[in-house]
């Protein structure tokens, strides 16, 4: 039996453990504050469900572990400054950006066309936290402590958001899922839609970009790349060096889920191209209590994270997939009365994607 330790014991670690069981891979998600002697890492491959972590006795021990896959990659991607520098080094398109070192730099930021700046903390911040959307007359709203600790990007006019989830094996081989269309609201992913065949040019461009990144970093495992769709092509927004929320549809919509694919890559099992036969929709359950009435609908797959219900917290997701897009859209329609009103716009967005 193969053993994998996952640094972090949230929902991604939980789903990695679930994916490992049928393969005979014992996966141990561990909290950052776990006692090192209680963690069976000596004979394990080490991976992580998070990009950055505080220094604890456990993380100090794991940092010295030779089997910690991508150990030296996490700091590069976890810092938005070094992540952007990586894009520039590889000549990959991303929004115009700079380090925001002082208030004096606002004049340079707004010298470019457009009057919207996106400020992001270099480290930390997710699901819209640690980010500010500022016009030129609003720069005083940025807290003083952000200077030197943030990058600033030019606001981009984009027509949609997509993500590419792919995996690289230890031998350098790569496989990819079709591009996933994503709807974010208040910085949080609400809904994803994917088709077996993505736009061929967008898929090609995305795969070339993610290939370049994973090869440069000698990365092993699953990585996700979020992009903006613009008239000039795709622009990279951000990377996630791990399994990703926008790939959750693969649990029910692909022959190999992203969680299984990641485990296969890091323990050096075969890495065939996953097969996707039908459109899929994923709905994030955010701040919403468990409702077993969802299961009245035969297309609904429920994935519940067993967390305490709190506003704004990701608590689970629903996957639906079917080769008949009309039937899939009808199931989404039937979900509307079973979910709070704030889900209606995301479901309507998904239905509009399915009807094209």
C-alpha cells in the first residue's frame, strides 16, 4: 500500500483521501498543528492542499522531507509577486501589473488606459479577501499597511472566466481536462460549466501556457490556472498548485477525477488522458445548510464537507452531468426552489451556457 500525507485537513484533503481509497492509497490529511510524531510521514509521499502555511513543529519537519512533492514550488506560487514574475519570465500574457510599494506609484498605475486598479495582497487572501477594486479617486481607501505588501493590476475588460486543470507526471508527461467556464460573485466561485469539447483555440493556448509553467517549475501533480477571456486571447489571472474548486466537477463528470489524477501523479501511477463524455455543472454551496431534498433530483451528486454552517463559507458542492443538455437544464431549474434566492442568477448563467 502507498501512503500519502496531505498538509492541511480541509475539504480538499478529505476528497483526496476519498479518492485514494479505491486505489489502495492511504491518504492522511493532517492539520498544521499536529504533533510530528503522530503523523506517519516517514514512509509517505507529502503533498499539500494549501499554498502557504505558518511555521509549526510539523511544517518544519516536513520542510526537510525529501518526499515533499513540489516543496520548493509552493513559495513561488503562494506569493503573487513571484508568480507574476514567473509569467513575465516565460513571456505569458497576464494583466499589466506592478508592485505597489508606495502611494507615489498611483500616478504610474493610472497613467495607463482605464480607471480601475485591482490591488491584491502578495500572500494570503482568497475568495475575494485581501483584494480591492479601486478607481483613481478611491486610492485613499487602501490601508497604509498594504504598501509594499501588495501588487496592483490594471482592470481588464473580459468577456468570461475559464480555468484549466491539468496534471504533470514525474516523467514530464501531461494531461488536461477541457476548459471550465466559471462564474464568480464577490470573488467566490459560485458555478462552473464544462463541455467535452472546449473552444479549440482557447484550449490550445491554455494548455501551452500551463505546460510552460509546469515544465519550468518541474511540477508534479495537479495544477489549476485561472484565465480571463479577452478579444486578444486568454490572460492568466492566477495559479493554484493543487487540486482546485473549479475542477470539482471531475468527480462525477470525468473518467478520472482531479483528486485521483493528483494522487496518480505524485505516487507515479499511470496518467492517461481523462475521458469527458458529457457536459457538467458544479454549484458551490456557500453558507447554505444541508438539504437532502436536493437528492430528489436524479442528476444531483451531493458532496458535503461536514463543516459548521457559516455565512460565506464553502460547505459543499453539487455536481450534475448529462449528455442531454435540455435534461441537465431542467434539473437546474428544479433546483432553484430548493436553494436560497442568491443561487438563482448562477443557475440562470449555467443554463445560458448550456443553451448555446
